[in-house]
């Protein structure tokens, strides 16, 4: 049963307790309702993708109660500080490099070295974030392929029974998602949204824009680039056996004979496997490279539930490099 919580002190406290315990809670922001999970908890983040039926791991936005707490997890440059001072709280998301000691799950950023951070302009959301005292990863709270919800009833209609609670803070004011701005290189607009380009350019000057007319057909699309994490070593998928010069990413009972193995899930649990995927790829890539191994072999992953997103990511990681 999904709890429908009122946006009062008790409701916020209940939502925070659930989130801190690793459960999923949808909450309103000024843009759309987000499907929240503790961003520092790999399993909670994996559960977001399962609840949404998402066939893909895309990087999620991490929400914070203040610029100060957001900038503890990323390397904020001058532009970031100026934009935060001018436009936060508000519908602007900044993509910045992780700090080395970053607490945010690698799955939340789909294995990237950057994270998208934002401080929402909504009193209930801010109260919830303060009470949680940790970053909350939240994509829009809809099933995959459906439109973003702007009321608690929209969320209930699609996600009831799949998440712990919805914190009902009434309809969202803005109704479109936040603007996503990449500040990890020359400032680049990745997604137009609630904060206007004019307002952003008034603070930091001209932005680069991604040409969306080019992006759908070609592999250079921002979504693909943004979410692409590939190990340096070649990968061999659906391995039925393993060679002694290969590192092994195992699922279920590991194949014997590899130089080094990372278990995604010894008992074949897809949520656990999703939670461990990016840590596993990075760990094996580093370990295998330092030992001069040739490849990463990957055992077959079932093609259902979160297995779809895991396989999608593995296929992309294994694709030939340009
Ligand atoms: O208004 C919003 O932004 C809502 C509310 C809930 O805050 N959230 C939202 O999240 O729309 P989501 O997950 O649906 O959209 C995240 C966007 C995607 O376009 C994703 O590619 C981009 O942010 N993104 C996230 N992390 C990124 C990263 N590290 N690098 C590049 N793009 C990133
Ligand atoms: Mg969305």
C-alpha cells in the first residue's frame, strides 16, 4: 500500500523516515513531482528504475536543501556559485564534477564522473530535504514513457503499490522540468526547462546549445553522451566460460577460472545487481588494467525487470569505441 501523506509536519517527518530507511517517496517540487530515494543508497536508487519500469539507467538529478550542501558533493566553479546565488532555489540543475569523497551512489549518475544537482524552490520539498539531511535522487515520478506528473493524484495513478508514499503538496507551479546546464566544461544547455536561457545568460554570459535536430538520429546525441560510461578494457557479454586473462563480472554462481571476479549478485537478485553495476565495472576495469588483463567477461543477465536496463548499459559499454 502506498501512503498518501499530507504536507504537514507529521507528513514530512514520515516521508523523511521512509527515505532514510531506503524506501521510495514521491514529493512535489516547483516543476513536477519527483520519485525520491536516498541518493547515497545504491539499492534505493536501483529501486527507482524498477518502480518506473525504466529500460535504461539514465543519470538522475540529486536534490539538496541548500547550495552549501549541494556543493559539498561536487566541485563548484565560479559560474556555479554565481548561478546558485542568482537562481537557487529554483528550476535550474547544474552538472558538475564529483568531489573525490562524494557520497552519491554511482548508479544515481549512471557511472559518470559528474552529478546533476539542484535546490528546488518549494517549501515542502525543502523541509523534506532538510529533515532527510542527505541528497535525494529524483527523476520525474511517472512510469517510463509517460508524461511527468504535476499532482499527487497523477503519481498515485501510475505508481500506487510500487512506492512507499506520496507526499501531497498540491499541484506544481511550473509544470515543466528544470533546465539542465552542464558546467563541467564550457557552459552547455543540455535540456531547456523552467529557468530561461535569458536568465542564465544574464548571470554567466552566452551558453553553448546542443542542436536537438541532430541528436535523435546520431550517436552523438547529448543523452547518449551524458549517460555513457565505458570501461577502458574490451568487454565480452553473455560469457559461458572465462579465460585466465579475463576479469569476470558475475551474476549468480560465478564461472571458475577468472583472474579476478566481481559478483553483481550471488543469488541472482536484479535489484542488487543494478545497485552494484557501476561499482563493479569501475573496480574490474581498474584492477584488470593494473594486472594487464585482456578483457572483462560478463555472465548472462536475464532480460526482464531491471535486467533490461542492466543489459542496455552493458551493451553500450561493450560497443566498439570511436
Ligand atoms: O524538474 C526536474 O528536474 C525534475 C524534478 C523532480 O526535480 N526531475 C527530473 O529528473 O526531471 P529526470 O531524471 O527526469 O531528468 C534528469 C535530466 C536528464 O535529462 C539527464 O540526462 C540529465 O538530467 N542529467 C542528470 N545527470 C546528468 C549528468 N551527470 N550529466 C548530464 N546530464 C545529466
Ligand atoms: Mg522525466
